[in-house]
């Protein structure tokens, strides 16, 4: 499993246009590393970068490669109002603003804080396994464990009341759902927008409550935070809550699922059960071998050379972490899973909204160990042509960049205030704030009713 799939935020190459090729892209990665390590794809108006050294260099250079999609030369503001959830989050902020926003929640995800959570996470994992054992003893790793566990943990960290957990899970399920039936696309998009509004309204109410009555939870931390000496804007607080829910859940679900597959394929369950924990190196090898985030997007801020190719200011660049992490130039036998390998992979943790470091991954067991579980249905998870130049791709092709922001005349939360049921939030309409980018209008995020692929895949 991996984030930023074909329905995610990036415009993906034809070679990965099917579910099968997306789940197993590694042969294509190897071919690209050998024959076209840095290539320009005119059908997507995008550069693709495949080798470890080049991927790492780009991710390490925030000054030359920005996360802000508005810096792309082919950036087009989407038409119409309220086309999706508005997220003004750290995903699309460069340092130092990114770091300031990240610092709001980072304390809750430091190693010591995570260690303090370990008993509760063990308990939750045990409960989920007990639910499986109460049935026929066969489980689907994703739906029975890898997905619900992070949802519950994030909900508890945020401070979602226990009585709201079922509704919270329904929303989260809907957000990460996908449709493969073209005839259902319109209905699917409509439901996505409904869920976005419901969750947005819910979190805004929770944020307002915590500003007046703070508690020991993440929503209170976010609601009362100050960034650069100023209170966190309401839309930023909302975006941060949604980001933690969606981006955090998807990447963790992918990691758990990929770990189970890697350990099962390599006969490691017995070893880790005997040792009562999963060593850090084994977890980091999962991150390398089957990266939960396969690709990230950056925008060049100035002309620069990568792999002998000239990338111009405003060009969009996709760096393929999943390819770089199997680059034989960096990793001996990179196509093999080696649980004792020294961890030197490119990890999305360096660019994710929070950093979670685990010294050990505990092996959780059901409270009734006399029965056994069997795993059912495992999930495995050219010549350059430019705009303004002869042979440039059409605007439709260049607009395939699915991660885009817009400047809304009605303010960052107009989509919410426009709903009659949410009229009490109408004061947010027309709001202006002098933000850190010196923009006269709010920047908002167009989701297009699709799963938040890199939310996790893109910082």
C-alpha cells in the first residue's frame, strides 16, 4: 500500500495508471533509474526524478524546490466556489512558516510522548484482535487492524468525545474511500463534499469550545496556539485538525499493512514474537522497501540542474521516494527486504506534518491468546515541450496537476458558511487576514472530491 496513488494529488504517469501497476511499480522504477533517471513528461508537464541521490538532494533543498503549488508556471486557479475542502496547512508551506506550524503539534509526537502512549496503543490493538477472534478468526489486515487503529489513536489524541467516535470513523472511512465505477463519480464527489462540510463544521465547533474551555488534548493545543506571536487563524486550526486525521491515518495504515506483508513474506513473525518487539531497523526497512509515501511534488523556484537536465523556475518536479529507496547505487541488493539493514532510506518523516520515532514496535496480542488468527486477503499494498513554446501541451494537459490552491473572494471558509445548516459561521465570509505570504486573499485547497493521496504524499 502507498499514498499518493492514481486518485491522489499528483498527475501520475501512464505507466502507473492502473491499480496493479501502482501497487507494484518497482520494475518501472528500475527501468527509469537505468534509462531516464531525470526525465520531462510533456503529457503531464512534469519532471520525474528516480535516483536516490537526486531525490534526497531535492527534498533537502527547500530554497530551490518549494512545496507551494502557486509557484508553478502552469498553475491555474480552479473555477467556481466551494469545490472542496479548504485546507490552509503546513503541507503547502515552506520553511520557516512550515516549521512554525509544525511546532504547534510536534510535541505530542516526540519519542517520549509516543512511549507514554504505548500501553494504550497495545490495549487498542488487543481489542481489535479480540474482535477478530470473536468472529471466525480470519482477518483483513486493512479493515480490521491497520485502518481502525490509527483512526482511534488520532481521535483520542485530538480529544474527540467517545460518543462521537462512530461518527468520526464514518467520516474518515468516507474520506479515504475511492470509486472505480465511472458512473458513480458524480455521486461519490457529492458525498465527499458532504462529509467535508460535516467534518469541517464539527471541528470548528470543537475548536471554538476548546478556545473557551481548553482540555488536555490536541484540539485544545491547536485552538489556543500562537504562531509567530499571533493566534493561529481559525482556518489554519481547522486545516491542522483535518490534516492530522487524514494524512496521519493514511500513512500509518500503509505502514502497518506493508509491515505485515513484508514480515509475512520473509517469515519473520515467529522471530519478532519470540523477541516480544519489532526492532527499529525492521520498521525502517519497511519504510524503505515499501514506502508508505511513494512520491512527493516540488516546484523549482529558480533554474537549476539535476542529473544533467536543466529544470527551470516554475517547473513541477515529482520525486519518487519509492524508487530512490530501492536504488542499487545506494542500497546493496535494494530489491530485497533485509530487516537488519542499517537504516539510511529517504523517509517521508522528514517532511511529514509530524515526526514519530519508535525505538521499538511492540508485538500486540489478543487478550484471549488461546485462539489463532489467519490473515485473509492481504493488501499489497523525451523532447521537452513547454507552454508558450512550439508543440507545448494544451492547457488541459498542463492542468492535470491536481494539487492546487485558489484565491477565494469569499474567504477561506465560504464553502461552510454557504450551507444553511452552518449559517452561524457566516461571519467567516469575506474575511481578510494579512497572512505571511502578503496575500490579499485567502489561499484554499481544492480537493476535487478525491482521497487525500499525499496529503501524505506531499508535504
